[in-house]
């Protein structure tokens, strides 16, 4: 039996707040994380190493947590790895078009 | 001859940055200002008194300036009044769909 770990706490779809989602996406590093997931890995969650971002791990942990708490990503723990994926269905349902803006963003 | 005052300095359409626009809209007060303009006065610029926001004038001045500097609004001085309007055409051209999210926002 394949089991998927329970996600870390996150706001439900109905609880997503536009101002919080916009706020968390207003940081270029976080915008880049979400854009890379959308373009290169929309269906598979990824750990922070996959992103090849040259920042301290504690910094990345903070940013990934902020994305999850705003409801932009879902995080699960697989052994020692904490992986993230974009909540595409939830964001498309609540904020249509927003993820297209992220996909089109030029860093 | 009717003359319209020259706008205050603002980023050109091509200079608008998604991260800055999202950042300035991530504040509920500013989101409310832009939403009210879009819904009630898309074609006419308004001074801060029109919004009936119960905050010190210096606070409002700060928020209106932040909106202008991010390129969300255009500001002009009419005598003693500084009025703002949303740069709808510019934002629709650069970030399609974004203003619909603001219109649909529930405070």
C-alpha cells in the first residue's frame, strides 16, 4: 500500500484570502519558487534542494512555510524531506487567472 | 481651455513589476481603495476624502503614494486636492485578470 503523508496545516480553499496570497507572492524569491513549480513540476511535490536556490536552508524553510500558510502551496513530510506543490485547483477556483500571471512573470 | 494637471511621477507601463503590484495590493486598506475606485469610479479620479476611510490623513497620503509608486494608480494635483485613479488600461495590458480579482475581493 502506498501512503501519502498527511499535509501540514493549511487554510482550506474557502479560507484563502486574496490579500494574503498577494502578499506572499510579492517576494521575488517566493514568486520564483511558485513559478518554477508551475512550469516544471505542476503535478509533483518537490523539496527545497530541487529549486537550486543559493540561500541558507533556514531562509528557504521560512519562505516555503510562508507559502503554505498563505495557502499557495501544500507541504508534506517524506522522511527527512519536506516537499511542496502548488495548490493549483484551489487557487484557480478562488482566484482565476492569478497563476497565469505567475507563469508569465519575468524574474 | 481645460487643462489636466501633469501626473505625479509613476512607472511607465513597461516598467510595472508584478511583485511590486502584488505587494502594494496585499494591504487590505489599499486593496479596498483600489476596489472602490474600480467599482464606483473607474473613470474619475478621487481625493482621499471621497473614500470615507477613518484613518489619519498622513496614513492615507502614505497609502495613496505607495499605490502610485507601484503603478496601480495615477495621481494628479488639483489645487489643494490630490486625486487618484486606477491605471486600468495599463494593468489590464500587463496583468490580465488581476483587476477582476480586486473587484471580486470581499473585505
